[in-house]
């Protein structure tokens, strides 16, 4: 499995990966999440150009997973990780997170952060196994508070959410 930056012509594939990965939310009654549109292409281009987007590719060099991130309050914030359902359970998401950790360390970032659903098995419990720890609300930095506020305005707080950090 190789990890590399996505090519511009592959960005629609990232949208397809996100749609496919999101279908798991139907099974747990989170239809709104499953049916949510993926990021628009112009946003994916921004991540690709900023150097904060990576894909995991199969033997034919076709993306099967991706990760995008932002710089937030001196750290690197995981915005999205999606893996095709047929490829899930093989350590691909963890490999992308570890790749990001290496990148973050090269930028001297102290930690990775993310926000996620606390009770979805492939969300907070999974990220805990990948070295992330839940942050208390009082420990949120201004940028993380802003992210949580935006998520609440988008209706994501209908289900329990947490902010998590992985120290580097």
C-alpha cells in the first residue's frame, strides 16, 4: 500500500470514496450523515494545493482511501478520513493517520486533533486505538472551539461528539 498526494484528476474519486464510506451510517440510524454530500471539488483542490491531502492507493495506483487536514492553533487537524468499505479493516486509515503524524512532526506540530462521533464504533473508539485521547471541553483551543461551533451549527451535535488529540 502506497500513500501519496492526490492528483487533481483523482479528486472526484475522493468524493466517491467519501460517499461509499458514509453508507455505513445508514446501518446505525444516522441517515443524515450517510446522505451528506462530500466536500465540493474546489475545497478538495484547496487541500491538495496546500499539501494537506493524501491518498492510499491499491496495486493499480487507484485511490482506495484518503485523508485531508488543516493547520489549527499550531497543530494539524484531521478534517476527513475515508476508506472504501471493501478496503476497511486492513489498517489503511491508521496508515494514513501515521503518515500525517510524520508530516506533522516534520512541521514541528505538537499534536494531531480531530472531532468525531463518540458512540460510533469506527469513530472515537477507533481513533482511541490509533493513539488519540478525548479532550475535555475546557482544554479546547480557540480554533477547536470554532470547529465545534461550526459543527453544531451544521447539526452534527444531534449525536454525541468529542474532540480528540494525539500528541506527537
